[in-house]
C-alpha cells in the first residue's frame, strides 16, 4: 500500500508507521517493499552510525519477506558495499615491522 505524498520514502522523519514492540519506524513503498528503520540500540556498525544521527533503513521484499540488498541512508539508496565506502572508515591492518 503506497502512502500519500505527505509521507516520502526518502524522508524518514515523515514515516508514521511503527513496528511492534520495538517502535521502529517503517514505510511501505509503491512496490509493496517494506523499509524498516535501523535499531540504534543494536551493537552493529550501522546502529552506531544511526546513534550518530544518520537516518538508516533496510529494504525488505514485503512485510515478513527477505532483505533486498538495499538500504536507505539520509535519503539516498545504497547497497551495503556503497554505504560502507561512503560512511564507514575501513581500517587497514597495521603493517608488521
């Protein structure tokens, strides 16, 4: 079910649907894909980024469906690889002396 133009996929602040006991924001796009907000309370690198103030959501085929391999960060859609390059500093292993 698509939402009105007042609610936009790329503006998570407009999302009003909430998921279960977690209260995480969610959005169903025009294709029926479910977008679910990253839980900032988790211990992942993406949760840490969310705690720093970034809006992050994951795309699923449908409610209860599989992950599509896309994510939304601050209004832009990325693959995890693209997002890692853009938002996470990859630490190079220290060289042995």
